[in-house]
């Protein structure tokens, strides 16, 4: 009787390890500090989103970031955070960030290597580049996917070994609790109004932090799923009091136009917008999802 040796003992062990890794639940390696706390430098606007019930905005962000395969990523992601450069002539990437969630470094790397639209690159670490778009992706650890539109070497270093905290701790907790949050510390030349408002002068902003949460009840009514409603809370600080007064008036006029366009009536809406010193404060300003998508588009620099 012919006897067969069992040289595949190591193979069996390897298979067992692979199954074990596949079955593990991976969590973000960034807990202290949080991943998004190291985004939002002086020339960046940071936006961070929890991935829970509302999938539409997350899918939009993934499409804006050219990441593709949104369904798979959404099914395993917990949070998506993006930094967009606000100075048009700045150096480095104009759009980068990370997706935190149940991602295995091994299987994500194998998937990227097998995908024809990604090319494996090395710059002291392994990353993947899309020749069609120039977009770059790296998996430094299980639980996190880094992405950038360029300069992945700089992004990788900043997010792994040279982490600098930009979001103040007293603000960070509130941003973490929100479904969507925006933050910028002294953005250089940022114009929140985009191309939508024609003003005789440029209106720039200092520190801003804004939180967005989906509305579940309005005066005892439940908003419809086909047109979700959101609260906006936060503070936007301007360089001078005169600019704050102008911004306050512009926002009030725009919101009145918005209510007319959307055929919505908001009781006591004037109390939800207030000027305080050099800042304009939002306290549960009610808007539909379309306006949130516009904010995300401006934040990400997407036309």
C-alpha cells in the first residue's frame, strides 16, 4: 500500500490561521487620539461621518473619493473621515483621509493586489495606486484604510508616526457623538459660500466646528424616509465683528430662500441662528439632506 507523507501540515495550519483572521472582528487602531483628531490642520477642513443608519451620505462620500465598491465598504465601516485642503496653492494632497471599521489588513491587501484597477507601489511601505484616477490607498493596520489623491507617503507618515492633534479635546467629544461633523482651525482662505453666493467682497472664516444629526421627530411628526431632515449645530468664527454681522445676515437671507424653495415652514427659525461676538452660532437649524450633501461637496472640494 502506497503511503503518502503529509507535507501539507503547514498548509493546514496556514488555512486555520487564515480562517481565524477572517473570522476576527477588527476595530480601528486609533482610539487615543482618535483618527479624525489628527486631521484639520491650518489649511484643511475636516469632515467625519459615522456609518450607521444613513447610508446615502456615506455612499456619496465614497463616490466623491473615487473609492468604489461602496456597498462592501459601507457594510464593514464604522466611520469615514476626510481632510480637504482649503488653500488652492498649498502643497501635498488636496483630499485624503481614512475609513475605520472591520477591515482585515491581510484580506484587504489581497483584494487590492488581485484587482486590475490597482497597481502595487512601494515607498518604504506598500500602497496601491489607481492609474486611471491617480488615487492611492494604503492599509497600515487592520481596522483602517487610508486614502489620498496624491502624496500617500506624506499621508502615511502623518497618520502613523508623526501624529499631531488639531481638534481640541473639548470639541472632539461633541464631534465624535454627531452623525456628521466639520472642523477647521484657522483655515487659510476658505470660502464656505463656494460659488453659490455673489458678494462684493470675499468672506473668509476662522475656526469652525459644525455638527449634523438626523431628525427623528419634529413637533410630534416623524420625517419621511424619502426626504430626511437634519439638525445643524455649531459655531463659525470670523476674523472681525463686521464680517460676522454680514455672515449672519447672509445666512438668514439664504435660509429664508431655502425654506421657500423647499416649501417648508419652521417655527421660530430666527432663534436657531445667532451672532455672538465674532461668531455665528447655529442651534438646531433644520435642513433637508440636499443641503448636507452640498456642505460635504464644498468640504471635499468636489464640483
